[in-house]
C-alpha cells in the first residue's frame, strides 16, 4: 500500500488536504488499519518502533499566520522546523524552548508530538508551555481545533498541551499555534571547574537568584552556564559570576541540543534521566552528562532498566531509554496502575480503534 | 448590589434533592467524617451557595469539609455509592460560577487543607495543600528571595487549588505565564478514589501531560489534594512607566510597539477614561484624567535590565503620541501606580449599582476595532462600559455598568455581554482568558466550539469520570443545550425559520 500523501501540487489541492486526511483516517479506523504518522522521520528512533501504513505530513507545510507583534505563530504541522526558526530569526524572535532537530528534515509537528525541549527549558519553559493551539484529526477522522491564537485562553480542556509529547497517539497534528518570544539581545557562556555534585548545587543556587540564566550543563568536570538578556544585564551578571567566558559557547549549546557532542557519539544505548533539578547524583557505571541545571541527565551505556528506574524513581524522577538499546523493558517509565487506566481511557476517547501510532508511547 | 461579575438566569434545570436523599447522603457522610464536618441544614449551607459570581445562588444538598485524604476518599465513596454529584470548592472567589453548588449534590470544601507541607529553597519548589491562599505562598518564601509568580487580583483570598482548577493568570502572565506554567505536580484523587500524581518533582513525567490537562479543568476531572509549585527568584528591581494617550488607538499602537521592540514587560495594562476616573475618586493613584487611555508598563529584572528597558519603553510611548509619561521613582510610587489598576473593579462598583465583567481575550491587533465596537454597543444598549485591559496578553475586562433595579437593564447587559464575547470569537479570540467558563459562559462555549470538539471534551471527562459525578454541567455544555441556545439566538436575531435558505 502506498499510504497517504499530502498533495504537493497546487494550493487549491492543498485546501482539500484535511478533508482527505479525515476520510483516510475514517476508512482506516473502519478497517482497523494502523497508521504511522510521519513528518521528517528524524525521530523514528524515539519510543516504540513505528508500525503501520505511513501518513505523510511533510508536504502539508507552510506558515499560516505570523505577526511578530502578537508574539504568535501558526503553522502547518509538516513545516520544517528550520523554516520556522528562520522566519522567527528574521524578526529577531525564537521558539524559546529551543527544540532539538535531530536531523534536517525535522518538522514542527514532529517536534510537538515528541515534546522535546533544549537547554533553555528549565529557565524559559518546555515545548508544551509554548503551544497555544492545535488543530488535529483524531482517530475517528474528525477535524478538531483546540486552544487558539491568543496567549490567554481557558475555554475548555487544554487539549493542545495534551497533544505535546503524546507521540501522535491521540491525534494527527495538522496545524499548530505557538507563543514566541524575542531573542535576547546578548548572551554569553561561562565555564567553571566543578565536580558534578557541586555543579548541580551551584546551578540551582544561581537559579534562585535574579540572574539571567538560560542554560546550565555539566560534563567532565566543567559546569557551563549561559546568560541571556539585555546587554547590560548579561554584563553585570558575568562580572558577578566570574568564570571563563567561552568563545565557542554557541556551538557547545547547539551540539548539546543536537546530541552531537562526543559524549553522544558512542553508539551505545542512551538513557535520559529526568530528575528534580537539585537531586543528588544517581550513581551509574557510565559517565553522565547533566543538562537543565540538573533536571535532565544523560547516561550512555548498557544499564539494567529495572534497577535504574528504581533508583531514579526513588529520587523523584523517571528514566527513558532515549535511543538504541533493548526496548523490551519499555522505552518509557512504567505508569502507576491508576494512571495507566486513565491513559488507556484517554487513548480510547481520541482513537477508539487504536490505529494512531500504535505502540510508540506504551502498549496501546 | 451584585458586587462581582454578572447576572444570569437560573441554571437550565434544578434537581431539587428529596428530603430522604439528603438525609441518606448526610448520614453516610457522617459515618466516615467527624460530625462537625458534615453540614445539611439550611443555615449552615448558606455560606456555600455561591462563589465570586454571586448572582447565581444555589445551596448544596449537603456540604462536607474533609480534613485529610482519607476523609476525601470517604466522601467520594459516598458520592459513588449514592450517585451524588460533587462540586469541589476552594476559597469561593471564582468569577464564573465554577464552584456553584448543585441542588442535589455534595459541596466538598477543601478549606481545611490549608498547610504548606514543605519548602525547598534549593530546588525552588513548595508543596502546598489546595486550600492554601495564593499570596501566602509568596509570603512564606519571601525570606528566601523567592516568590510564586501567578498573581490573580484575588490573590489575598483565592486558593491554590482553585487556581489549578481555573488555570488562573494575573497581571504578570505575559512574562511569567499562567498557573499551568508554574506548577510542577498535582496530587489528585479521581472519583474512583485513586490517588494519582500528575506531573512530578522533575521537569516532566512519563506519558501524557495530564498535569496540563487537569490545570484549568474546573473540577471536572479530579479533586486536587496537593500542589507542588515552582518558585522564582524575586526580581532585583521593578519600575512602572505610566503614559497618557489622547485616544485608545494610539495606546493600542504603543502596546504593539513595546512588544515589537523586543520587550516582554512584566505587566502591561490599559485603562480607559471611565475606568481611570472611577479609580481616581477611590484611591488617588495619580492618574491623568484628561487622557482617553493610560498605559501602565512594568519592567522587572536586574537593575541594569530595568533601567535599559524602561528607557526604551518611554521612547516607544513617545513615538506613539503619548501626551504625558512618568516613571515610578521608588517602590512606593510603583505600588501607587498599580493601586488604581488593582482597585478598578471595586472602584467601578462605587459609581454604578451593579456591573458585569467580561473576560474575552483577543489578538492585540484587533484591540482598536474591539474597543470601537464596544463603544458602539454601549450606545446601542444604553449602558456605560469601563475598559480595563491586560493589554500585553490581549485579555479584555470591559465592565458593563447597570442597575438591576431598573427594568430591562439586566437583559440589555446580558445581550451586550453576549454580543461582545461573540465579537471576541469573530476576531480570533476566546470567550475566557482567565476567569473560566463555569456556568456563566457555558452558552458561549457553543459558539466557541463546534459539536465535534464539545463531544471530544465530554469523552475526556468520561476517561476520568465515567459516571459524570465531578462538577457536572459546568464548563462543557451538552449538545442538546447548544441546540437550544442556538435556537434562542436565532430567535433573538429574528430568523424564525433558520432552515430556509437565505441569499
């Protein structure tokens, strides 16, 4: 089967895209044909293996509305993340959650479905914090719009944020609205020689002070801290913190975000530990890279999933087998039984036939 | 006087509980809760008959005031066993009737859940029970140089549990976000009596973002037992720029200009002349009464940042034709500038027997249009309207002034409000920016959403609460109700045969 392709030709054809997609999903639900939603295929490594007939979203692309003075952007889900970022950069604005791309073809829909955020996350907010609205096609083939294009909106349940990180299991994202922010006028990266426990503590202490922090990561005895804001503020904070200003700071944060640092290149299973920011180090037999001021810790190497998850959970966090490795123990941390029950019922509420991205998140 | 937002007719139907049912439910509750924690007589139930939307009043069948999780579980078990709906209540300051009791329901007051459980200065979090007042959190952590950012105007009284239910905002949310952006974890009890952690002490949690889903769910999905909030470093400095404009359009342009200059102010508020005059007679904030509109723009951050930002904002105000501009010289003056804005609602209450507050949210570019149309509606309906406005994030609070004792004014007020909310939807906005839907705006939900979305909302509720026992009838209208509302609107618009084709 050829799957479902967004028409790539005329705009007039494109306006039929969503009705056609709805038809396709409806027919697939009747036939119980599982669908695999595909943007740029840059995040296929993440979660359970994609299965089913591909629904190609890449060609449903383009910026629908962007008014810099509203701080709001609306785009079709197949739009490349790089294109979105270029449009924002032209107006000196940005997606403040600093999303990783993990490949040139990354789309904005895939970015929201995966719910990934970059180094700025603990200080500016996550992907879901900036999603204002979502148009989706649910598993019944219904075209639905939630949220909107205004910054404050509390009408109805916040379905757009629920979609963020749901890995396409609740609906096919077709159009998305974001709150965007001005790019800081200035930034600098400072480096400090510290061991991991002291680095985590220091990053947390600074976060509790009025400093323009925008990233804090530790690796191999060095804590790197990024300051972003008004020029005068960055200057004053630099003077206060001391440390060594890094020349290649920008490259470091980008390589960290994109997992291009040598740490990530080992080809070993990559575990992501999400922990309370100030949590004490979780001992592992392999080296760790700490990001998000302690909130996100990466471990590269074979680990026992059950033992790791027990120690991470005891510290108030959860562990994800982010890339590679043996997925038979589950990619994502198991849910409390009562939460698992709600998850299954929610899945049924959006996708009763269970056809959308089956098995990407959990076993449904 | 109706001292808060609004008046509407009675709810669509009233299920008056029979005396035997009241007795049965009260007895069942009294079997698991201390006797003083169960109220069933008319006099004791009176304080619970409304929330901040005081025009709607309905005493509950019975009220339960649990003191711990076991008692909450017991109350929910009674609700399940007797198929009795449950309405949770925090401080009762909500403005949309979200905590309005049901005549055949249990009112579950969370007032005894009033402890700050723990404060972690290093991780900058606080675990608090849902009945803790919003402002109390900031007061409790002030000595650490920290605070809790969302600051709804009712913050001295409103509870954090209610804030989670409503996803409350405040004057600083353009920069610091709403409740959903400032909460890490909600420990909640489902109607089944299961205790679940939504979110976590970490920055995310596995699976669906149920924390986001439950925030703003108006008590329809679960009962909040504990909230872990994020605390922020108190800014080193803050300053307010106050600027006067000869018309609302140029004030609107200045707002766009500030954002366009790459500034995200901590607060950006507009008031029109009717509002400033009402306020000035009340608190003496020092407002320019000749101005058609004034803007208050606050900058916060490091000293250097604030100095740089306020200078740039003053430039923008001047470039957009402001007639006067002042900058707060010290904190006392800054608070004085804000005092007027914060007193706007009660001040308007002094110049009119009643007022009705609207909470529409619009794209900022439509501001001038919406204000102009509001003025036209004001003439059309013969009612004055004062405009206060969270200009930075597009959240309007027009206050329609009326007198409930003058025959017809109520009905005209409702028609005015309804037309204005529909205008908000028409320009791409929403019927509620921060006050919630509750019972007040339930009809407008029929305009904001199509049947498909509403059906999806009902399915979401059913995933948490299959029997529909938690705050039923609020926030999401039934399709049946929408059909009736649609027919009524068509009748009001004099289209007696809506099915006939029209050209």
